[in-house]
């Protein structure tokens, strides 16, 4: 089983990874349903790096 969580901020992404989430769900409008906000490419890149460093997706 894999736990997937929608992210609202960079700080929340870090908290979710620390809490054991397996995969972060982020995106940009207009790509992504149910997103609480649209992230810049730089923010998405930073969250991707955080997830990969934690061994997550």
C-alpha cells in the first residue's frame, strides 16, 4: 500500500514526508484536479528533491 497526500506548501511537504507519506501530489493549473494551489516549477523541483532525498516519490 502507498500513502499519497496532496500538498499545500513546501513546509507541509516536508512534514508529510517526515510523517511517512510515500508520494506527494502536486502540480500546476491547469494540470491537476483537486489541487489546493498551483506551484511554480521551482517549488515543484524543490519538493521533488525533498521527496527523493527521503526515498519517496
